[in-house]
C-alpha cells in the first residue's frame, strides 16, 4: 500500500513539474514602447504598455523600465529630463506617497528609468484581463540645455539585467514548483520564474509624414485674398511659409510645374514674428492642425495670382506642399438676368458683382433715352454710384416707370472702389414689356 502511495506521489509531482515546465515555456507578458516621436527638436515622447499574455498571473504589481539611445555609448543621460504626462496612465495612479500605484521617473548617467510601484495588498492591485494591454503612461523626454534629441529610444540591454516586472500572487493561482512558498499579497518577479518570460519590444512605428488635408486661396474682393490650410500630420515641421507669383491668365502650364524661383513674394513666414503664432508647426504629430486665415493685399486686377505653400523642416530645408491659383477679376459683373422676361407688371433682375464696386443701374428705351434709375432691392437705395459689395444682388424694373410696351435696356455700370483708374465694367440686360389688354 505504501509502495502504491509512493508511486502515486511521484506521478503527481511529475505532473506538477510538467505543468510548471509548460508555464515556463510560455511568455508571461510583453512590455512595449509605442507611438514615439519627436515633439520638438529637443523633446521626445513615447508610450509604455504592459500586456498580459499568460494565465499564470492576473495582478500587475510593479516594474522597473530602463532605456537608452541606440549606438550612443558615451551619451550623458543626466542632461535629460524625463516626466510622465499627467493623466495618461491607465493604472490608478496617484502622486508619489499616495496609493495605490506610484510612477517615478529619473535619469542616470548611462540610462533613463521609469519605476512603477504597486499597492501592498491584493485588493488594491489592478487585475489585467488575458491578452490585454494596459498603458503605463505617456512620457516626455527633453534635453535640459535645449540641444537636439535623438529620434528613437530602446530598452536598455541586457533586458534580464536592467528590466524587471512583478505580479502579485493570489491564493490558488498556478505558479511553478520552484517558488511554491508564497502567500497571497506576495510579489513574484517574472524573472524569478524564467529570464525569458517577459518580451520587451521596441517601437516599430514609422514617424508620420508631413501631409496636407487642404490648402485654400480665395479672392474676397477689394484686392484681398484669404488663405488657409489644414495638415493631416506633421513630421519635423518647424513651420510654414506661403509665397506667391503673378501671371496673365493662362492655361498652358501645370501649376505644380511652375519653378519655385517664380514665387518671389513672401506672403507669410513662420519666422516672421507677425505670423509665428499662426504658422509655427506641430513639429511631429500623427494628427494635423488648421492654420489661417491669412489675408494677402494684392496689387493688380485682371491677372492670376499663384500661391505656393511650403514647410520648413528641422534641417531648414524649404519643402513644397501645394500650389493654388486665384484669378482676380477686372471688376466685371459676372451674371445679370431678368425674370420674368417678357414681363407684364414688373421683372426682377438678379446680378453678381465679382468685386467691391461703385454701381449704377439705368434703363434706356429704344431711342437710347434714359428713362429710369433702378434701386437696390435690399436697401431701396438708388443705384447711382452706390457702393456695392462683392456678391449677389437684386433690383426690380416696374411697368409703372414706363409708358409704352416694347423692349428696354437695363444697363449696369461699375468700377472698383479702391481703383478708380480701372476702365468701367458694363452689363446690359434686354427686357420686353407687354402691356395687359
């Protein structure tokens, strides 16, 4: 009987050892650096995540994470300042000295480090579901003297010497046979289970390119153009520059083929204090921003202004983003139409003025005699050298103003408010009056 019990005991111990071996061969957790990028020439940001990948543990206790720049053995890390950005951790974090989790950051001569200290009791510890990543936090690394910082950060190696992660034991949890002498609330270093059970992954993310969502240039009248744009993302973008060229109306050249040397006028430059607050870039960001509105005072009418948007990178290269064309009218009336036509009692004339003008509107009969001056419908002002802004307008021609049926000419005459030297613009609308029988 004793012999049978002994054999059974050996069998059970063998199963326990086999089960422990299976657990040891598994990966307990993955610590990873994600979403890293240079927020400015001297500032670098990154996220730290902890993922539970095994059923051998459930409760995250603490960690020591240490990092370095690649291929820089003599770099003095004490020139760096490391801080966690507030409210970026998914742990229940409090300030140092409080409960339950505390996160400390620091720099040593040969590395930087993040230390996570968890609660003392199991009841306060975070339970992490299987195959779930928890964000430890987002961290900002900057140089104390403002000098440029490296673009990538890596786990300090060898990881089994510099890195450490622990979980808190709960009574009944499966653990390897080598450390059975534990109780609830005890912390177990994952490295004590096996030096290979935490995988440390560097950030494989490619930095975002500087890309444009849109760039608009719009003539708003009175020799003014408004410009605004929005980026999708930015990478090493110090700021933006807008330049312009001018040409007579032409359709024989692709705008993007126009050489940069043709853009001789700088409309706005982020280096200019006047525009720095409007055009300074995000430097590096996976998301973009809307910039503008910038107003450009132009000089000529009846020509095409061409605007080109650039960005300046960290090496001070000026890189083209987009080009836009803005035709500037010579104070013409673009559209004028009467409805109804022919008319019995009155007809409404709608017209579009392409610039701010002084506008007159007269009615002439078949002999060329002026018989009426029309009025603006919205204000009832007489349309005789009246200041009229760019846009849609209406006037009415009424039968009570004439005595006989027949055809009439409604003549619009306009010239720019701020450019009286420009030749007058005209539009003529022919209407037919039919008297009621």
